[in-house]
C-alpha cells in the first residue's frame, strides 16, 4: 500500500511555487523545480534516508556520554560511511554489507551521471543488490524493522500477533 502511494507521488509533476517572505520588506521568488523535486523526495520516507557523516570532533563529544556509541561512530568515520543511527547500532555486524552498499551507490552515481537528459532508467548492468532499503526486497535489512527483528524478536512477534487478530 505504501509503495503504491509512493509510486503515485513519483508520477506527479514537481510544483513550481511562488513564495513571498516578509510583510514590510517583501521578498518574492519562484522556487526552482529541481529544488522542489529534491524536497519532495526527502518528504517520501521510503525513498530517502537521513544519514550522518561523523567528524572526529563529533566523536570526541560523544565519548563523554556514550563511549560505545562513539566507538561505533569511529568505525563509520574510519570507513567513510554515511550512516543512519539505526544502522549505527548494528554497524559491527553489518560492516561488510555497508561497505559493499557504498561501492554500489558510488557506481550507480557515476553511471547515472553519464545518462543524458530525459533518461531516468538505471543501466541493466548496474548491481544494487547490497543497497538497502530497495523496492521489492524480501528482508528487513536497512528498514526500521531491522533492529526490532534483531534486538527484540519476542516483542515483534507479540506486535504482529496483535495486528493479525485485529
């Protein structure tokens, strides 16, 4: 259902917006369609995922309140991985997949940049098997349910049982 709604939204034209700021000192502009497209993609939770790029300064500040989190953030920094905080909790177990995902995303970016204007199909030779989440995936890797499956399987089983009985 969510995928159907997101696909419908993908087909919509990006709105062009006339914006006005201020009352006495008015500032008007027409928003660029490219900016509106990026904004629309960021609003679609299934399409984009917020990820952090840590700096050594961030990690030093983390050490004062959570040394374990700082250690995991250091792994992310050492491997130059932008990472979601849910994935950060499982980074040690998933590091090989995350590194492969990073390689595949970089390859996809370079191949997509080579495409001409108006061509939006990914090349068939592109491998995105390690990239998570992705449409049609059969597992919970990279989704919000991943931590629940790994850390709290009993609670997840209770939750799904209650959902099915309703």
